[in-house]
C-alpha cells in the first residue's frame, strides 16, 4: 500500500492511495491538466481508480473539469449522504455523475471502493453539508493496513483520535503558524475563522499527532503534513513542530513528510 499527495493548499487538494489492485483518490481540487500530468508521471505506476472520495464542497477540493474527466472514465464518486445535494447543486460534473449512477452515497457506517474498505467521520469545518475525514483500509492483505486522512478541520474534536489510532499512515493538516497568522495583515474576521473553525495550526497538529501516537498500540510509519499555508506558514515550521512533538514522545522512527502547493509529495510506503 502506498500514498502520494499530489498537492495540498488553499489552491488545491488531491491525494492518491493505492495497493496492488486499486487506487482511491481523495479530493480532486486541481485542473484537469495538472491531474492528468500527475497520473501520467513516469515515476507513478498505479492500478486503475476504484473511486474518488470527496471530503467537502469547497472548491479547492472539487474541480468540476477534473471530476468530469473521471466521470467520463466511469470512476465512481463516493460522498457522504449529507453532501450529496450540496455537491449536485454546486458542480455540474456531480449532477452528471448522479445521472450515470456514479455518485454513490456513503453511510456513516462506511463502505467500500474496490479492495478498500472506507470509513468516514465528521470533522469541524465551515463547509456546507459538513466536512469529513476518511480511513482507507486495504482489505486485500492480512492486518488491515490503514491510512487515516483529514485535511481541513478547525480543531481536533472529541473522538477524532479514535479514527486515527493504530493507522499505518496519517495525513493531517498543519495549516498555519499562529505568530505568522497574527502578523499577516489579514482581516480580524478571517483570522478568527481560521483559528476557530477553519484550520489546524502547527501546534494543534503536533498536539493531535502526539495524542494519536500515545494512544496507539504501535505508531504510524509516517505522518504527512497537509494544507500548509503559503502565506502564514512554512514547510520547515510545520515539520519542526510535529517532528519535535514526536521526538519528545520518544517516537523517533516516525517519518514526517511534507506536502506542497502544486508539486506531488514523495511516494510514501504504508
């Protein structure tokens, strides 16, 4: 099982998770040209897409043209029931997916995409219809290898740790450095929105990751830092916060992986 974040920021988000049989895409917020170029990259040899999971309706996670391309290729689009009407109203590609029977509703109890089991859970974020994280479980191998993903959340709400506990890899946002946000010149209402319901700070991310590893029977092999702000953070600050927290907990073997605005991350074995 492997994962690669094709890009993650307020400009666009997309993650691939794959095993020997199938690939699952989480969000598709980049242009058709960028998505196609990433999928056709010579260093990425992946099996066919078994489904696209959408976390929420914001446009940095849903690009109409790119999703229309996936629908043309008969890729199922899998969303939580709460999001169905919001997405159909906002994006013609998802109206088309529904007409073709390719818009599949995911119940809170979970579902599947190819050989993957899919868990979903709500996270706090100011998006119509709600925002959701996913647990993607490889059922084709013994041990139920799992990737847990949440790229947009204002805070780590009660019960969130249990969805990440014992995951083999974690993708979690480390959006902003609080001092950089406060000094950014952004309006007070936007700073308030980011801090209270928009996005996790570096310190919040580091604290959450620490709680996850402490509560796990074994730590994840990798923590992938997503949605790093281009104006109110740096990759170095984000990595330093989480790596430092892991070091203080004594988990020196956990790799901390950076992501980028419009450049694929390294391929992460799970």
